[in-house]
C-alpha cells in the first residue's frame, strides 16, 4: 500500500525490498496488516488460539 502511494504521489517505481530501510531513515516504521475474517465461526477459532498461546492450527 505504501508503495502505491509512492508511485502515485512521486511517479517513481520503488523496490519493495528497500521500503523498510527507507522508512527507518526517515524516522518512520511500518506495521503489517492482520487478517480479519467476516465468518462468525472464526471468533471461536480466535478464542481457542488465544487460550493455546497462538500455537493453534485449523
């Protein structure tokens, strides 16, 4: 998503491998998105994952 903004705003193609380094040099950081399902049964799986410390596999 940040790469898309860079392309649109600055009209340059930027190598994604250097994105973290560029953000760090400018004093910024990034955060990966977390998948959120819209299926109601996933709440059940999320609770089990929390109870088991994240080692749960569906």
